[in-house]
C-alpha cells in the first residue's frame, strides 16, 4: 500500500432529533491507502452509511460532524462548502454508489445524458470525450458500449446496477464509495458485480470503500476491514488478520454469523438484539448490552483501540476483555450475562 488517500480520525457524527443529539458515529478512525479495497462491515444501524456520507458532505439536513477530521490526500475536507465539494471532490475525486442504486437513475433521461450532466458540472471535458469515457466504463462493467443512450427502463435490474457503477467510474475518481452495491440482486448477479469491482481494481487502480453487512464478501474482496457496531469501530486490520484472529466479541460473533463453505456443517452464531440508538456522548462500549462476556468495566468508559498483537499495530480492537472473551468463546464456556454483570437483551437494544 502507498501513502494514505483517505484518513478518518476520531470522527463523531450526530443527528439532531426531538429527543436530543443522536450519535451515529463515535470517535471512528481508519485509513485507506491508494489502490486499497477497504471494507466497512456491520449490521444495519451501525453507522456505516452515515460515516460514508460524511466523507462526501452527504449528511441529511439534521446531521453534523461534531468532532474529528476527514482528510483527503492530507487536506481536511469536512468543513468544505457545498460548492467546494462539488467543484473539487465529488465524482472526479470521490464518487458514490448509493444504497439502492437501481432507483438512483433518472427514468426520464438516457444514461448518456446523465453522464453528460455530471461531466459538464464537474469537469471541463468536451461532450464527446465524456461519452467515450462512459463507453469505456460500460465495457468494464460488462455492458455493451452501444447501450449508453438507453433509458433506465430498457435495462434489467442488474444492468441498472452496473450502469450506476459505470457512472461512478467514468470520471476516473481516486476513491469509490460503494454502499451495499449488490442490495436486491440475486446471488449470481452479486457475484458478477464483485467480479466487475475486481476488474475495476486491476484496470483502473482505484481505491474502494465497500460498505456491507456481509462480512464474507469483505473477506473475499478487500485488503483491509473495519467492523462497526452502534457508532463505534470494534475492530480493524488487514482482512487476513481479522479473519484469522478476531478479538472483539462483536467481531468474532459477527464473523461466525455468516456461512463458510469450508465448514458447511458449522452452526451459525446468533447475536441477540439490535444495535441500540445512542444519545449524546458514547462513553461506554456500545456492544456491552448484547455481549455475553460484558463486565462492569465495559460501561466505565469508551474502550480504546489497542493492538491485538504487540508485533502488529495495524490490527487493533476496542475491547477491554479481548483476550479473556475470546478464550471463553473458543472453549465454548461462555458465561451467562448474570454471571458477568451484563444484562439480558431482547431486541432493538432494549434491556430486560
């Protein structure tokens, strides 16, 4: 990996609600290098999409960055104005494949017209060059170049998804943020989309922030991963390190909740409840109320990110009981919540 392309440092993002400030991201930190595929995994409600939207200035009107910084090529960009972001960052530096991308195409415009609109706003390229670039990216994602002038309704669902990816790529951005890019696609089409992303990596040398709840996809496709739970980064490192040696209880339980073809008879893990909605400062482990190994110290302060191994500072986890909890999990001797000071959780983060 080369120099950092994107640096997220102690980022906190909150939404103003009638009940107070809801914290969606709390003190999150990670770095994406040039040419790196970085995966951000976690359940729905963990704060993944909010974190990604903060990078491109796409938060809802009631959202705000309360603390921390976002650096692109060493420059802080979190305070750039809307016009500065549009002129300097969006599309030509950082592009976005939104969640539910198939509904993002304008049904009244040809795909080529949408590309021309983007190109005319964000570049000085002539129209013919914009069209040629779109044709090239259509080829990369497996669409016929001759179809750039089609309307969205002339494409199947999978083809619409690929057209959105082509629009995200055609201005040759340095970083593509892909938010659940295979949502609503069947497993065959999901596989094809990720093959196109792999081809994109090889041919365009682009960096990708891949956001998904499916950690098995990240283990297969990404160089590095951060696992997020209820606003906090629970664990991050290379995919090899996190796959082989997860230490945060949420990380290893989340990993084991997905099937592995190498262990077809393995019983899948179940994580009870849902990520809670958090108000104000998150000064405790957000997984404490769902963790079978939680202890009083888990609620005494937000756990710092510490190296899993002394010889690998790039693999860190935020758990004060990382070694004991993993040993207990491995020995299948997980204590009940009552024995460790934890509390029973039913659903939606509510405590019995």
